[in-house]
């Protein structure tokens, strides 16, 4: 087990205005800090903690080859370099990606993915989380995130950082807030009419205490599912298409311990993106949660490429209840009358 320092986020109601974030995860482009479509090559370091296969920074056992065409198509697993740290998008520091000791960056592999590749010495190569290339396939830009779990279930963590939150240091936040996240997803190679009815993908939002607060997911037929407080998957009435990008919008209120979720589903028959469908609004999570610090990604074994793009995260102070605003206005009016 890799030991990782705890990350604490304390949100502040004083941080105004709220700035939409579009980095670290972002669109998984080179300027978001990812190695993928058309990226530069990076020299590998011989870290004793890393598994080495002798082929350099892009092991052929990850499903890629050392030829330039294949490298421009996709990059290495996000746990093998400092994914999301370099680049200039969303206030990034610039610079270029660099090799690091595996699992010491923003991304950590808990099981499956590259760990399956390592354990089998590259025999099972199609397991990874990587920035993938192709402007024709991406929701926007030239890249997107691809998850693949051909031989074993995949479980990765991503640790939210300041660049995800508009450049605000997560350690500086305090007070009750609404944490919102939206992203585009295209599960075209893992779903289908004859797919399993059980959950195959889950993206969970974890708070500073490690509690699983809200999970977004879907089954093998594209039916959207959710979990509240880790209490088990619940089916919705929304099914997304397999041939285009759908949009998910999630929010969490730390003052009321509630969650909301809205889906814009791609329709295969009409070849269009549908309007917003609200699955639930201000629904109790069933636990007292703090602020979000971590995302957990899980993909069932035997699943091919599963795509994600264009993440945005925002943090906003909890709005004042309308009753308090009215009471405040009445008190101010009464004070003015007395002074008159």
C-alpha cells in the first residue's frame, strides 16, 4: 500500500467571486499537464520503486509502442508521471510532464490498470488510465481520458488540488459550501443493449474524512445510476447513448448534507444531446460529510475503453436562506424608519 499524505480542504465563504476551474483534470490536453495526443516524449528515470520493462517511458506492455504514430495517439498511464501538474491551462505553472515514482502524483492506482500489467510482466497489456488522443473522438480539443480494464477490475484515486478549484488553495477554505462538478462522458465501448444490468462504472466523490459521499455510475446498458453515502447503487430512468458524449452535473451541499444530480443524455436514434433531466435535488446523503478532496474511479473487469472529458469544479458559499434575507431587509427598513 502506497502511503500518501492526507489532503484537507477547508472551504471559505469569503472567497468571491467563484472561478470555474478547468485544469489538472480539465480536458486532459498537453497544456492541462497530460501526455497524450501529439505530446512530447519524456525521458524515463530508473527509479528502483518502479517496474521496468526496458522499453523506456512508454512501455509496449501498456498497449503502446515506441513508434511516433502510436505515441501521438495516446500516452502512458497517468500514475507513471506527474499527470495534471504541468501546462499553462487554468493558471498552471507551465513546464513539461516528468517521470516520477509511480503513484506519487495526483493519480494513484489501487488495483487493476497498470498494476495488472506490472503483475503479469506485460502479458496482459490492455489495462490503464491514460490521456487518449484524437480530435474526432474528443468532446473538445485533441484529447480525453480513457479507462480500460480488459483483464481485471480497475480502481484509481485522483486527489483534488488547487488548480482544480480555480487556483484557490484547498487548505484555505472554510465554512459551508456547495461543491459542484460537471464532466462529459462517452461509454460507447462498454455499454450496449445486451450489456449487464449491474453497475460497471463508478466515479465517487470522497470527503476529507474518506467518506464516499456521492457516486455517479452506469450499468452495462447505459442506465445511469447513483449511490448516496455508499449505500448501494440506485437505478435512474435515464439511459445514455453509446455513440456520443453525455453531460453529468453533480453538486454537494455541506450545510444540509444533501446532493443533486442532472444528466444531459446523448440520444443514439436522434444523434443529438438531450436537455437536462434532474435525477434528484437536495436529496439527503445520509451522513454528515465535510468537503471534497478525492475522486475514486472504478471500472469492472472485461470492459474496453471508457471515455471522459472537460471536467469543471467550482466551490461557492451556501446561499443565504430567503427567509433570512427577507428578515434582514425588514430589519434594515425598520432601522431606517426609526432614524427618520
